[in-house]
């Protein structure tokens, strides 16, 4: 049962990395869009694309936290105390990001909209970096067993953590660009589709280059992780991710955005699986194995049964939501974000009284 629970955690992390990562990536492109008027069209598409799903995507984060807390309580307590700072920053970022996204469309002036938009965009970079840095701390063996047993600073500020944090931000930007290019076509905005096509190709190349160069960083800083990623199941997952990434670039270049969504998601999900395989059999390397971390068999069975019951309601609901989104049935009318703050022309101006 411990293996089943671990598989559920991996599925949840991969789903959040893909779906939540794409949302965070939308914030990255919002941040780099330019001035209020110049970036208004791009920001309008980000707002339009994210609106139906941004809250639902956080279900996966809650799912992962609940399963880890229940199935692997020793690991949960250890990582949530040693990594308290990045986890706290990520939580604060999620709150500020969600609040800003909900309020930006209701701002009274362009100045308010820019301030709220900056909060949304900066939080969209902070959150994936912190989560990636936390994963780097776990994978590099800097989270020992015990209540705040590890260093609360160097556990997430170290070469491996910084690398994985940056990769989390870049991967989200890459996913978002692929998704938004397809959404722009559906919105009847070919210019935006071309803009995001260029961004997707650039982000894909940069992400791949950083990942490849990052192997040297990991080799120097976390040799056990490097060995796991370059042999056995970890190597297979890395190769699958690389192939899926290359396929995605080809599909985006040929403007086949539907299949590109699938292959891009596969690339990110594969590297998530590769991380878990690379540190097998440890949950917290190099000391806490899966069997040592697992709760009692009764607890695990109860958890799996409860999740199965919940899945009867949750999975069809999420499937239906994403299906409606991909079919365009929840699409709003496209509106450049800056236009709603421009003065409304007076049709009667100049007319004889």
C-alpha cells in the first residue's frame, strides 16, 4: 500500500506541475509583456485563458499535501519544518496571486490594475521557484528526519535547489506559451498565436539548455541524485522527457498546438517521475526509505479507500471542466486588458444640441 500511496503522490505532483505550472507560466508572460498598452493584448489572453480553471488546478496541491501528511507523516513533518520558509513563501504567494487575479479585472483605474497585475505576475514567479527549491532540498539530501533537523536556509538556498527552482519557472513558462498559442487561435487572434509560438519555441530551447547544463551542477552538488538520473529508471524518464520536449518543439513550429499540449505535458510529467525514480528507495534521502516513512497499513488502506470514494465525484467533475475549456464552451469574449480602463467615447460629442 505504501507504493500505491507514493504513486498517487507522484500523479498529483505531475498534475500540479503541468496544470498549475501552466497557470504560473501565464503569470510569467504577464510579467514580461511590457507596458500597459503594449502588453494589453497579451495580458487579456492570459486573463481569458486562465479564468475558467485557475482555482480548480490547485486541487492537485491540496491532494498531494493530504496524501503525504496522512501516508508519510514522518516525512511530512520533517520537510514542512526544515523547509518552512519556502513553503510559507509559496503559500503566501498563492494567496496574493489568487487575490490579485480575481481583483485585477475590477480595478477602477489603470494604475490600480498595474499594481494588482504586478502582484499577480511576481507571485506567479515566486511560487514555482519556492516549490522547485523545496524539491531540490529534498532530492539533494538536505532534509534530514526530525523536527527542523535540517538548516532552514541552506536546505533550499543551494545550487541544486536554485537550479530546480529556475527550471520550475521556465517549465511553467514553456507550458503556458504552448497552451496560450492554441488558445489564441481559438480566440481568433492570429497575431497573439504567432507571438506565443515564438515564446514557446524560445522557452523550450532555454529550458532544455538549462536542464542539460544543470546536470553538471547536480553532479557537483548532489552526486547521488545525478547517479539516479543517469542510470536505470531515472535515465529512462529523462530521455522520455527530452524526446517529448523535442516533439513539442516540432509540433509548435508546425502550429499543431493540440498535440503539442499533450507532448509538452508529457515532458514535464516524465521529469517529475524521473526525480522519484532517481532517489528510490528513499523518501528523504539518504536515510528515510519508503517503508520507514509509511504510516500503518490500516491507515494506508483507509486513505486509499477514502480517495477512491472521493475520486468518483472529483475525477468526472475535473474531466468535464477541462473538456468544456478545450471545446471553447467556457470562453469569454477576448478583450485587451488595458481597453477596459480607457475613457468611453461619447457618441453625442459635437452633436448639435
